[in-house]
C-alpha cells in the first residue's frame, strides 16, 4: 500500500469518529406588525385582554441566544436555542 493511501485511510477514520454538529433551534414571537392592529379576541370566560406595547430590553438580554438563570446572580446562555430576531428588535 502506498503512503498516500495510508494517510487517506487515517484521515477517513478520524473524520468518521468526529462528533456531529448539534442543530440550532430557532424561535420567534408573533407580534402584530401594523400599528393600530386590533388585539386578538378574548376567550368568552376571560372578559378582558392585555395589549403589550413597546418592549424595552436590558442590554444583557438583547442577544439572539436564549438566556436562563441558575442562581440569583448568574445568567447563562443556551448555545443552540436562539431567537430569530434579538428581543430588543421587536
């Protein structure tokens, strides 16, 4: 066997053992895009609705990656769970 064939075989074996790349999951929030859009109708039992306007996002949270908190003073970001658009752009 030629040395070039041996190296090709070694590279093929090493690449076959490499881990697969995880899938990035994307999420979105459906917000009305037209100003003055009527709110969604309420359920008959609810008797009220809530319209949220002009969301403001603190700088630490204005990132496409989703965040979570394990303790009161520590924020973590998910590596493979992201918003399609960062929250500050809504």
